[in-house]
């Protein structure tokens, strides 16, 4: 019997390119009324994009001051999967519950195997999936601090389990012991088969690991109990250790994703130019601000294991103007092509386009603007500033000069007062690209990106 990697199944409503996000967080205080309370009621609400689930606890009048608590809750969505099919199919009719939060209503997977659990409180949680004729599956304990859109639970029959273990030369599973399966995922959901797996304490049993990403890492006949699971591999960072509750006769499954990596290549002047080795790359803004590395002989860099969030990265090399990247929301591995420009080159580009001499205390924006269909440079594209966006804080934008892209020079906006801008590209016959807010412009530096639209 074949075991197919869980990421083979097609996208569904529960897993889209943009995950469901919390829309609002409000804090307020009002004078408690009705019971003579003299203290303030403090309320806090986060409205999930898919569902709103609220629980209200209110003290009685007899206890004096009343306080209203509305806890923050989230949605956990995912799929019950049969990994022995190709492509991997969903399993309908399975019951899914949050074992660590019994007050959350259990749900049944739909015709595609998809499920949505509403009202899951913040914290560390474990899901259980059951279906007649199949072994129950528990997840590892994973963190819920926002909406979760990609929870995966496989379900197997006993015959499928025995066939899978036999095909890999693993010992037979004694149902009085535990069976643990693991896919160690990149942030993109791609499994890595050669990850170093460790438990504290040691669970015993037999570790079966082929090293292939398509095959799960399995521990057969582990002693029941609670364990701390840790993962290690060069170039990736996971947030473990994760608690794993191994139970007799139950399949325990884990699919933790690594933190995202910010990767890129650095070239001279244009993305088709020579690579720059030894450039210093650092996270200027973001939850992991200060993370730093240098480019290798190919001009390649990787900021490994960053916390999820919005980042701006700064790149420096002797003889070049420092470059600041476009703001980048990082929730999975991202690779960018960046350029560093000599001051004389930037000045020459400005002069060739009829622009002014560069002002050292100002900042500059550089865009390589390409057609999204064929990748060709868009002739005469320009860098545009939305002057309706924070006009009071970006004085000088109207007076700066926008220079057209040509075959020999990118689109430029020179001599901007340092600050935050909303920026977009404009090309004849194409209209405007989608604008980007809070683009960072720094004194004496170039803010650059490639725009494809």
C-alpha cells in the first residue's frame, strides 16, 4: 500500500492563499451600571473573518462590582485525509473535536473531508478525529493564537496501517502501545524527510525514517505517555518542543510547519546584473528585527527562521547605496531579487531621464516594472506616489521627480523626503499596479522592488 504526502490534496475553501484573518480588536471601558458597581467593565473582542464565537461570563449583582469578560476565540479549519489515495482525498463523516477544549462543539467533516471548528480559545490545543471502522487520530499539541486554516488529520483502517508498516520494514504495531507519525513541513507545507527527530523522555519503540519527504517519520510501539517533540535541520527552525500525548491503540499525528525564511539574491544595478557577494543583509523592521546574514558567492542570502509578520530588510555593500526592500508580509518562505546601485549610476540614470542631481539627504525609490504575462520590461513605466495617503507626513513627495523606465534604466522616483509612502507603478496601456502602503524611504538610501502586473 502506498502512502501519499498530505500536501497532495487540492486547495479548498479552508486553505486559500490568504488565510482568514482577525479583523478587529477593540478595547474599551464603560462605567458598570445596574448593580451599583463602581468599577469599570473592560471588554475585548476579536471578530474572526469566518465566524464570530463569543462566550460571556457575568458576575451576579450580589457579588458587588460586575465585570464582563468576552474571551478571544478563533476558527480552526482543515481536512480529514486518506493519505493512501492518489491524489490524497478527504474523508467525509468523521467527527472532529478539540480534546483540550471540550466546550467547543464537535463537527463532522463534509463531503470533501473539510471541517471548521468555531469558538476555539487561544492556547495550545489537540484535535481528535473518529470514524467507524477507522483508528482514532490525535494531533500533536499545536498553538492557536489566530485562525488556523490548514489543520490536517489522517484516518486509517487497521488494514491500511498494517500494510504501510509492512511496506517499510517496520515492526507490527502492538495496539497496547502507541503509534506516532510525523511530517516535518517547511513553511510552504512541503515535507522534509531528513529532519532530526528527538523526544524527551525517550518513548522507546522503533523509529522508521526513510529520509524521503513523501514518507512519514514513524515511531512504532512507543510507550504511552506525554513527550516533548523537537525537530532540527539546517536551514529551518521549528517552534518546538511540541507536546505529544501518545495513547495506546491511537494514531498520533504531527505536521508542524517551520518558521518562514526570507531568501533572496542581490545583483548590481539591475536584476540581470552581476551578483554581489559579501553584502550585509539585516531585518530592519519586523518581529525578528536584527536578524542578519551576508550574501554568498552567488549573491544569495537567507534569513532563517523568522517569526511571522511584516518585514523590511536592508542590504549594504561598500561602494553601493544601501537598499531597503519593499514591506513584505512573511508567513511562508519568500525569495526576492534585489539590486544595489552605485551612486554614480543612479545619478547618471537621473540625468539621462532629464532629472535633477541626487540630494544626499533624500531617499529614492527604484522599480523594475514587468508585464506579468510575459515578463517583459514595461517601457515608460513610472513610480507614482499616492498624495492622498498621509500627505501631512510626507512633505516633498509632490516636488520629487519621477523618471520613466527604459531598456537601460529602471523606473525611478528621486529626491523624496524620508518617510512612509503609498507607492504604485503606472505604465502606458496598463493602468496602475496595486498600491503598497507604508513603503519605507530612508535618507541617502534606495528603496527598491520588482513589480509584475
